[in-house]
C-alpha cells in the first residue's frame, strides 16, 4: 500500500513530528509512505522536507501559489498518478480544500485527512475564512480522522458527520533523551537552567498557544518568590510581541525565548515543570513527550489534554486564559514534589502503553482499509 502524505508546512512542530513518526511506523509495517510537501514558489527546503530526506523517505515537493489553485490541485493528482499511490493522507486545511474541490473521477484515489487542531483565529480573518471553507469541504473527503474524541462541545470540529469520521490518538515512539549533548551544544539554555525552579514549554509562538498567559503567570509568581525562571523553546509570529511583554514586565532575566531547537524533546529533563497554556489544541505531541520524560505537567483544559492526562491523574489541569490559575498550579508543583513525582511516574507508564506510534499506525491502517474497501 502506497500512502501519499500531503502537507503544507514550513516548521517542524507537533503535526509534522506526528506525521514523521507515523511514516516511520508504516515503513516498519511494510507499507510505502511518501511525503508530498506543498510550498509557495519562493521557499527553499522546509524543515519537514529536510527531516524526511534525512530519515530516508521518498520526498516530493511541488510549488503551489498562495490561495486556491486549481492547477496546484491538478499537480497533486498528477504526482499521485505518477507514483501509483493507493490513497492520499492529507495533513492540513490547504490540501483538504485542494483535493476536496477536485471531482473524484480526476483525483481517482480516496482522501483521508487528519484534523490536527485548528488555530482559534479571529472571526472574519483570512485564516478564519480558510478554516470555514475547510469545515465545509470535509464531507467531500473519504475519511476524517480526529486525534482525540470530540464530545460535541468543541468549535474545532464544525463537521458533525459520523459515517466517515474516525478517532486515532496521536502517538510517539519510545524516546531516548540526550541531555548530555545539550550541555555542550547549547550553553545559552543549559546555563539559564542551571539554577532556580525551571518552567519550560515547547511550542510554536502563536496566539492559540496562550503564551502571554504564561508570561503573566510568571509576573504573579515572582511577586512572591524569586526562584522561578521560564524558558520558551520555539519560533513563530508572536515572538516580538511576547518579547516586548517580557521586557515591559522587567522579566528579561527570568524568561528566555530560546528560539527553535531541533529535537526539542531533549530539553524536557531540564524542566522542573512543563507548562502548555494553550487556548485550543488537538492532542499535542509535546504533552506525550513530557509524559515520557517524567517531567511534571501543567496544561489547560482544551482539546485532548484532559483525556491524555487522565483528567488530572497525570498532571495539573487548569482552565484556559487564566494566568492566576497557571501560577497557582505551578506553585503547587514546586511545593509538592512527592505527590507530583507519583503523578509523573504514572504518566510515563500510561503514555508508553496507550500512546505509542505503533498503536497510532495500526489505527490509521484500519482507516485506510475501510476507505479502500478491504
């Protein structure tokens, strides 16, 4: 079975890591995954293309101009025809729209899409328009895969159909944390984390991640105790806004925006607590990585986070958009090491058992077989 995984991406964050993990497992299952990377005309190799080639996957790139392009959609269909694929697996709204607008007699293969989580953007913005069109086009695809179970309350899944909707939890392989190499290769982060109670996060620096609430919680924490420090690993459109907020609060020595790091999960053992203050999520890969690392977790009650954290059994869950609640939860972690250690040990056992990349790949194989009629 040949699967054409199609994605429009420039970074290497949760959705991209999940995709590469899935392709790795599919290769071990004697399937044939291919990466088709969609990018605009001006870009060089994207991060996911570089990593895909490094891992030895067949990697194809096609340039499609921004916005809707019928020619671009036809080019995707042509790549599928040339490579004699069995089905498309789409990983994003742009590919959903391009393939969904093509008549089935042209694309000829079924389309499976994974909803990794939408961005929670402002109403009537450009991204809101794309997400709205995406939600309307989903019924034209052959299978819609959610990365967690939706209970009807979430705005991320406007598509309410059940006939072709499946749930496959994200999964990760068992990780080996190379903390020693960080001390030699990254003195900036390593030195910053040598003292104090380290609050860490790894995510894209965008509005839906709620990082301004984390910065505000740092101001609250430091008003009572000077021992706290925070390191934010990632890049994104909000970097300058967040840095400006840090500077205006006088937190430059206490909050470090470190930028993007390859294989950022290796930094998790440096953190005394991993915090994810997101306003919207699917099922974040970084939560699974933190669970494997035995790193205590504070995260918001959005997306699949409550389920994966056992509704509070494996980490502290707070309401989104609440800096005071974040500060209180972080303070609890720092003050209750024995209880938190028990929760972290249980979290590691759970993630290894229930959220493996092999289990994820087996779930997707069942979806593929269903749409192919096997």
